[in-house]
C-alpha cells in the first residue's frame, strides 16, 4: 500500500494550527460520491482534531476544476485542501486529468505560498480508491492526511 513510510501525525502538531487561528478550506470534486464523502469526512476530522470546528467546503464539478478553485481561494485561507478522485479508464483522459490537476495544484501552492493539501486519488479501479478514502474498512484516510499536511505546512511556514 502506498502509505508505507508515511510520517506519524501527532496531535500536538495539529493543535498548533487551531491555536494559531488558521483557516482551512476544502475544495472537493463531485465525482464518485461515496469516495468523496469519505475524503471530506476525513479532512473534517483532521480539522476538528486541530481545533478547527467547521472548515469551509467548496464543491466543484471534477478534479480538473480543483486548481482554479484553489487559486481563487488561496488568497483568503492559510491552507487549501484539494480532494478528488480519478479512476483509470480505457482512454488517455485519466493521464490528462491527473497531470493537469497535479501540475495546477502545485503551481497554486508555489505561486501563492499557501500550502495545498493534496488529497487527489489517482487509482486504477474503484476498489483502490475505496481503500484510500477513509471509509469503514479502508486501510488509508487520504482526506485526513491531506488536511493534516496542509495545516502542518502552514504552521511550519508561520514559524519562519
């Protein structure tokens, strides 16, 4: 599983974001409702663990639309959490959407200086996505991880 070697997220690291009064927004694609619901719930749990009770949520049609929404929202938040899922099909569409979303979100983060928590699942099939969505029986919770990474990075940048 891809989570091998992942850092252990400590409660103290998350709480620092809440104590600093940081604002987080979740930008979530709308495809694959069950998987997206799991990712969003995981991100909301991480925010709550940090002391952020109600992160804002903005829904967009699909994963390809995440970068433009993140770019607009970055000016008003300490971190933007991008959540989406792309499942491989029989055409190159998968490659274009994954590359566009990844490069677009990277550009937003570097250009604005606002951390973007990357919670975009790029999977070969629905079973792989479910395993990473933080649902009951999932082995990973990429929504939680994305929010945690965004908040921890924002805290690290404020300490400079």
